[in-house]
């Protein structure tokens, strides 16, 4: 049984077909790349999986159970974490607090215990902070040196890393990354590759939406190519990049047969 | 010195307050002097009654304020010392508040201060809803009215004692707020503001028109004052050789409730609940994607805020002994929003603003018709100075 199974899913936005009849499987511990030109439906696919809006047709199964009709927070609790194409950090809050929000689901202190100020509230807060520091350590950064720094002050690449750390805090079985390398310098991208390989080795499956083909080539087991909301190719990156339809989607009809595609 | 003075607001790290390079006793003395001077200024201000004197007093305050601003700018060590003694300052302020009735010349002043405390209690409640959770509630007065009427009717019609009516008022207000919140929370931002505004009008209309229960425009009479183990709150408070007017009883009751509420607010603000509320305020989509149930958080914020309002209403009803629908005007909701914003969404700020805006119109009757005007200007200033909403959630 695949970890995630998207079965002929469609999504229409008032007549515009953002996705039509797309199917894909993600096995446990796999990194699957999703590529395609702008507007091909990659982010829509992620939004359907995480329940931001319901599909117009089809089904999405996670560990055998359907995700249709479930709320975003329930899907997250089942073990699907995500980052966003437009960074969505809690800018007012510190690095550590951002991760603590991701972990909140695992904290057990109740509302009334907090109001009454029971002593175990403090103990659990301290424990939560330690756990959050461990999560921060899973992305290559210097977050652990300044966990109290405000998220708003972070450089761009660090914001992307912090988003990944926050998504890791929910202990996902499947991590959806929406263009994590956007705006990253070469060294930062190498760190990202190393991070992704490490968490994949720890058993986390990943769906990676990305435009930087070097990253796709470097970490994915398999890629899925979308164009105008349809799946046009699937397979290892090195095979897919020679596919005539993929080359056409990226470069236009005139380039078909020219050989090296999007690299 | 840790060079954090340039960093704005709460981006402060946790080391910023711990290493001012002046000895401890100096900062303690500085904090004590600061507090005593402030208390003296406040007492003097409360004692003078002539309009001319009050105006020159206000002018003096402005001069002092400007002087203080430049003094702190020139010697930032002063504010660092005061920041380090925050706990001491809080305890000292509480001591001043306890001491206040002994310095008041007029029982009516104590009464006004108690009203200010009730207003501050409401401010803290609204701050949970709008400051912590970022839910725009423009009809907060509804919970105040519900609490006051619930408490009054439980007392007058069912004969329940005040000490039972008080928590019941909070509970009833919280439950009714959830009733409206459940459908209302499907809408966001200014739509939510409109729904809550509508709710408050409905509540006031119902109170006015359900004459059989609420007495309609006649109001509810004969709400009994609290009675503590046989001690009537309407008898003067004898403490050794000093006798305080009976208003002091209510003052201390309100003060106690205010302190308890401030403690609850501070606990919530620093807990995981304050943290996820702040996250929700920042970005609902990202909070949901982190596995957090937004509806539950919103209901908690609404219910908690409303319960404070209900308790405030109960205190008011039993203090005055009489309530009618005109007590609960829509404009009070707006005043409260202004108080919360002027108080910069911080517990101490909200309390200070609420007390100030209760005392000022009483002090300066001339100000009364200008109240909204002045509010508007202060609000404008606060928004210009701190455009981004901030909250005192610490690392």
C-alpha cells in the first residue's frame, strides 16, 4: 500500500481546469519531484492534498484512508506537513516559537491547568523548548545559536529553512515542500540537499515541487511532470527529461528532438 | 551592555534584561523612587478639583513627560534599570493601589476608581479576544450587559448570594458568547466585527423588550451588595484606628478581581495558548497546516474574553445596586477598543489606559463632550507610532 495515493483528482476553479485527472503514488521513504511550467497545477496539487480546498473529483488516500472532507489541521495531525511557496512564517514570533507552534499538537497541558498556573505547566514548557531545539537541529542553519531572534529579521534562505523546521515539528510521515530552494545561493542549496537526504534517511517521504532542476536531479527518486493541469510524464528524472512532451512543455515545439531539456 | 536598544518591541532576546552593568541596589532604589514619585503625582492629580489648577497640572505633566523622554534617551541606563526591576515595579504598583483609599479625600473618588477597575477588567477580557487571538469583537458590551443582568436576576429573583452570582455571570456570558461565536466565526476580519456589533444590538434590544424578565426600561432594582461572612459591604471599613468609607469595600473587591484576571491573562499570554493565538493572528493558513484546530482556539478566546466581561458586569450590578438598558451603550464597546489599542495590547498598558480614561472625564467635566475627539487623536497617534500590531508574547 502506498503512503499517499492520489487517484484521478481534478480541480476546477469556476470553469478553469487547474488539475484534470491526475494520479500519483508516493511510497514510504520516497522523494518524489513534481515539476512543470508555471501555472501547471503543482501548488494546486499540494493544496488539495492538505485540504485547503476540496477536489472537484477523484480521491486522495493517505495510509489507506481518504482525506476528502478532512480539515487542514486533521490532515496535518495525520502526518502531512508542508511549506508554502510564499513564505508563511509567524513573523512576530521568535525562531523557537515558530517551531513550538508546529509542536503544539504534541503538548498535553490543558487550558484550565494553564489558567490555574499548575507547576507542570512550566515543566512541560521547558521540555517543549528542548524538543524544539532538537527539531531546529535537523536543518542546517545557525538557529540554535539565536533561538530568540524574531522570524521577521531572518534572511530569506533562513526563512525557508525555518518553514521546513516548523513542518518537521509536527513529525510528518510525508513532507510537502513548495519550492524550498527559491532564492537560495548555491551553498545554501547544497545544505538543503544534505538536509533532505538526511530526513529521507530518517524515513520521511517527501513531495518536492521545485523549479531548480539541479535540486530535483540531486534528491528525487522519481519525478512527475505536470502541464496545463495534466500529468504528461512520470519516471526517473534522467529518463523524463528526454521525453518529447516534457521538452515541448518547457521549451516549445521547435525544440523537440534537440536533446537536452530542462537542465 | 547588550546592544539591544535598537531592536524593536518584543524581538528582545531573553538576555537583554539580565546584564545591566549597574549594581542591583542602585536599580532597586531607582525603581522605588520612580514609583513613589509617580504615586505622589497621581495622588496630587486626584486631589485637585479646580479647573485652572487641573489645566496647569496637565501642562506640568506634559512638560514632565517630554523631559522624561529626553532623559531616558540621553541615559538609556535608566530604562534598563527599570526594566530589570519589573517584578518590583509590579508589586509596588499593587501596593500603591492597595494604599490608595487611605489617601483619597472623597468617597466618590474611590467609587470612580472602582469603576475604572471594572472598565480595566473588561479591557483585559477584550484584550484576550482581540489582542491575543486577533478576533475583532466590536460588541463587547453585550457580555458586560449579559453578566450584569444575569447576576442581578439571579440575586433579585432567585435570591442567590453575590458570591454565587459572580461566577455564574461569567459562565452565562461565556456560554452566550459561544452561542454567537459558533456561527459567527465562519466569517473573518471586518465581517466578524459586523456580526459581533449586530449581536450586541440584539442583546440590548432583548434586554429592553423582555419586560417580564428584565424589567424593560425600568431596569432591575434592589440588587443586594455582597455580604462576606455577615459583613455587609455597605458598612464603612474599620481598620484599627482608620475608618474607610464603604466604597473602599467595593474598591478592594474590584482590585482583587482585576489582579486575578491580570494573573490569568499573563499566564495565558506566556503559555502555549498565547503562542498559538499569536500564530493564528499572524497567519491562519499556516497555523492550520501546523495541525492546530482554529475553531477550538477561537471559541476559547471568545469564551474567556466574554467571561471577563460577565464578571465585570456582575461587579457593576452589585456595586451600584440598580441597572437599566441605558447603562450598556454601544459606544462603550468602542471606548474599550480604544483603551485596548492605547494600552498597546499589553496587560499593564490596558489597565493603565482604562483607569486613565475613567478618571480623566470625571476630573475634567469640560473634557466630557470632547472625550471621543481626544480618544480619536490618541488612537491616531498610537496607530502612527506602532502601525504593526504587537503582543507581549515572549520567547
